[in-house]
């Protein structure tokens, strides 16, 4: 013990600037070695990979996460806080779509400055998100900048509209998505249609695309998913780890419970679940066990998660899908990302950054004073599809 104390005495004999220089050097060395890396690209050799490497230059650059918050939970939380403070609400044109079972969803359109017959992108928010969610506004702004007509698909009960039926939404069911796609196509016959899904929106989109594998006419010609929890089992285990991950989990569970309170507020008839029990849910798994499984007729939460997960469905996706995941995502550990499956797929490409958290991907000393990483990737990808890479991209879809 004496030698430890004497070592500290010697250390503090040095000037403060010297100690600061040592600590600073250590911090920057760690940052440069462990945080700043060129992303991994998992995709089989072929036309899609050739297209990405030729027309999406960000893939061959290093990702420099924001120096002062590159830890995974810090990226996740600060990205949300900064965007929500700095990004103004977007003025959409709202359309209420009546669904076949009597339910309704809100479709929020932004077409300002876009050509009337231009391509359309459907954006699917995450678990409790809607069209004014901070990460959605980032993507909508980027899409509008490259002249894509945007429609944000708000799930039932979200976006400020009331519930008309006891049904809400879940990750495994994509029939609402099918109705939205059919509706958008009917309004815009012959117009190219693409889609982007974030987190659980990526699960819904992935399940929808997998369900289309036997169809000769694919309604959507290209897609992108961001921070998708590929393996729902692994993702749920990760988000239940104490302490910080569990706090994020409880925050999201609270948002889900608010949706159930809307059922009570809107006086919607109840189903085979105990509302008061559901409202006691402290985690996503507890919510899914007490509500989602019962609402959608699953035997248990394991059955639901088995159907919701998409890490084992990449072989059923037959349109080009670019995916952005972070190796440190608290919602999806690196070992659960289907790298091997993507390396066998000619249609699915997964970009994996060393850092980025969950829907974080902040970069630069002053993030949001420039277009951030996920938006730059989004912009380059869709610009190339409808721009200089369109001919090569058309060849990819001809292979279906």
C-alpha cells in the first residue's frame, strides 16, 4: 500500500499540464485505435456490392464518431437529445388511411420542392416513434434535399390519431404495411417506390420484404434499414443488461404503456389482456408477454420473437437493401448481426461501424452542424439509385 501512495505522490509532483497531456494522449490514442475505423461491408460479390463500392463513397471512408460522446449509450442518448433540441418540426400534409379491418393510420407527406412525378420513399419509424420523432426528421430532411417525395407511415395509435379498433401494431405483422404500399402505388402508378425503416420499423420492413419473395412484381424497388434488431432474442437480452441498457429498456416500455392508455382514453373494446397488468410492464419483454402476444394470438413471447426476427430471412429478400448497424448498438450485439448470411446474399448489404450506438451515428466535434453519418449514407445511396448509378442498379433488379 505504501508504494502505491508514494507513486501517487510522485505523480502529483508533476505540473498539471503534464498530467493533462498524459491523460489526453491516452484518450486520443484509444479513440483513434478503437473508435475511428472504416466500416465493415458484408455482402456477396456481385452487382449490388459493385454498385455500392462505385457509387456510395462514404463506405470507403473512416467513420469519426463525435469525440466527446462515442460510447454507445452516450451516442444513443445525445443523438436523440441534440436532434430534438435543434431540429424544428416538419409541416407535413396529413392523410388518414382507413384500413380493411376498420382501423386507421396517419400518412404524413412532404413533397415540397419535389417534381410531381418523382420517386417516393416510405419511412417507417421505430418502436414508439412517429413523423416528428427526431431521427425521422433527419431522414425526411435528407430525402427532401435529394428531391424524394416522402410519406411517413405512422403506426396505429401514433402520430396523434385515435385508435378505432383494439389492434395496435407489432414487429412481425406487415399487413398494415402492405395496405400502405398498395395505397401509395394506387395514387402514383408507375412511380418508383423505395422505403426506409428505423429500428422496429426495419423489422416490419424486413418482414414485409421477405413476405414478397415469391411475387414476380415487387412493389418496392430498393430499401434501407437503420439500427434494426436483427435477432430479437439477442436484442432483448442485450437491452435487459443492467444498468444503462436497462434504463433505455424501461424508457421504451413506458412509451408502449402510453399507447395502452390511449386504448382506455379512446374507449376501444378490450381483448384477452388485463390492461392494468399491461400498464405495470417495466421492460419490453414484460409488455410483449402481457399484451403483444395476447393481442396477436401468439402462444408466448418466444413464439412472437421467432416470427418477428429477420436475421434468418435474408435469403427471402430479393430487392437491394442497404443496412446500417453499429457494432456497439445496445439493442443488438455485434455477434447477433447476420454477417455470414449477408456475405451470401446478393441483395442485402450490411454496413457495420465500430461505434454509433442505436440510431446515433453522430460525427464531428459539433454534430448536427453538418449532415450526420446515417443521413450521408442514406443520401448517397438513394441519390445513386436515381442518379448516376441508375443503369447498374436497374441490372440488379433485373436478376429477380
